[in-house]
C-alpha cells in the first residue's frame, strides 16, 4: 500500500552525525514526505503540533524516544498508520500505547497508539554510540527498584500485588546483556516488548515503574539539556536502590557489566543536583499524587522526627 500523505517526525537534528543518520533512515520513505523535527515534549507543544499536522495517513518516528513518542501522538490524532523507526534503543516507547509528555513540571502519559510497525535496522542501530543503546536496559533494570516499591505498597497500603507478574518481570530483568552486536540488541528489544506486554496485561506499569522513574521526572526539571531516558533511569535505579537497601551491589554489578553509566560522575549530572532532587522528592510525589514507594518512607521519617522531639 502506498501512502499519500507521509509525515516523518525526527529528533535527529543539531549535528552532522544526526543529519547523516536521519538522511539514511528517511531515504526509505517517499521523498515528498513532510519533515518535522522535534526536541521536546511539553504537552502544549505536542498538542499544537498534532493540530497543525493533521490529515497525514502515515506518520513515521525516526530517531530516539522523543521522535517515536511524538509520532505516536500525531498519528493517533490523525488516525494514521504509525511506524517506529528507532535509530537508538533508549526507551520502551517503541512498544507502548501512550506518549509521555511533560506538563506542570512532571510527566503524564497520554493515550496515543502502539506503533503499527517497528523497523529494526541492526546495522544502523549498531552505528550509534554503545552508550545510547545500552541505556535501553534502563526501562528493564528499573524492575529491580519498581518491584521493591510495589511490594512495599502492597504491605503498607494494601495495593494489589501479583507475585506471578513480579516473577515474570524478574525473569525479563535477568536477561540483561551487552548490546554491541545484533543478538544483544535483539534480546534488548524482545525484553522491552515483553515488559510492555506484561504491564499492559496487568493493567498498569507497577512492575516496571517505581521510585527510580519518579526521581527522573523530578530531575528533568533541573536539567538544561536532554539526556537519554534510560541513562537517567539508571541513575535513579542506583540512588533509589540505596534508599531501599535493595541489593545495591547486585544491580550495580549488572550495570557495570553492561557498561551502563549510573553514577553521577559518569552521567555528567552533579551529585549536588541528585541530592537536591532526592531531598525534594517527598514533596514532589505528594504534589503530583504519585504512587506509593520508598519516597513515602523518606517523608514519614522526616515527619516523625519532630514528633519524637516533642516527646
Ligand atoms: Zn521509562
């Protein structure tokens, strides 16, 4: 089937290398296709883009998570076919049916659509710096901290917990491997697909999204430049697993083996900023009414202290 109106959404802009990758990927599509370059996901901005770019019957997201997520959003509004053509694997958005947008200092997931097709070109993916693909494991390794938070919530608030789902999530987590070859990348992509299916089947992303993501959503307010999602998640996993006292060495060993940067000094994010974000997390979580997690324990510690002092 040929498409009359094709829109290519991409975040590959700003360097000669990005443009080169974009041209390679976009050459697969109609040369009359309209091009749209996006670098941010503020809700208003994305909504305006979707209103301005209506009437396409094929929308292709070429590049990283931002491009794919925005393509899903515009495509869903136009009831168009959506193709995800990632040039790095840095998030699970190639499989999810919603788009993460930023609004009011936090992240909201707006229903959009699961891509109708996923193009995986291993040669192109392997041309990307290793760091930009390995961070795709962030949305899998987050299972480590997310399950801990979920269980805590089940014990303390009575939230529904499913051990069978947790076991399946742990199984996906155990498959983490290096991504410097086709097999490794294929494993990562398959794990992301399984993780999204598991969450969809369960009904929410509790098995995969915990306090490490809350940390990321808050941290992003402090950053002047955008970072690959998975890399921020890795930093969050490290910081939150320490707060949880949750097998920190074990998860760090996995990230070390993968060469996935997770320490402040490796990610280029100041330790002082990380500290500030963690200090502010209880208020942030309360303000945005996020789910129960280890962050609530920080809050209760802080609240309880004055009471003890007062006797
Ligand atoms: Zn994520």
